[in-house]
């Protein structure tokens, strides 16, 4: 069961910005591991903004640089200007 979502959250699919750090290998498993590493940067950014409690992971990172999350509009607005995020797409609830 996923963790409870804070009040006022919606589901989003966040595409993480590419990093200059090379991938640790080849294939889908290596790509998923790379996304998981970059997702820690997203968590750190939410903490830096003081909005870590506004972010809930609702699925594993994908091999394509995306992470499914639930978060507040306040955090989404702040992340849109963040260098760790390339794109944010709202999902149907």
C-alpha cells in the first residue's frame, strides 16, 4: 500500500534532468539505477525548499528518467524552476 498523500496533493510524472555524471552501465537495469540516483537529487531539492513533506513517492523510478510522485501545487511550482527537473506532467487522479 502506498504511503498516505498529504492534503492537496495530485499525481505527477516528473522527468528528471540529465546529469553530467556518466551512467554506471548499459541496459534497462543500469538506466533505472541511474534514474534512482537522480531521484535522490529530487528529494534533496524538496528538502532544500523546505517542502520534503509535500512529496510522496508513489512508484519506482523508470528506466527513462521519470519518477511518479504525489505532491502539492506549491512544490510543483517550486520544482518547475529547479535544475534537477526537466518536465512535470499532471496525471489523472
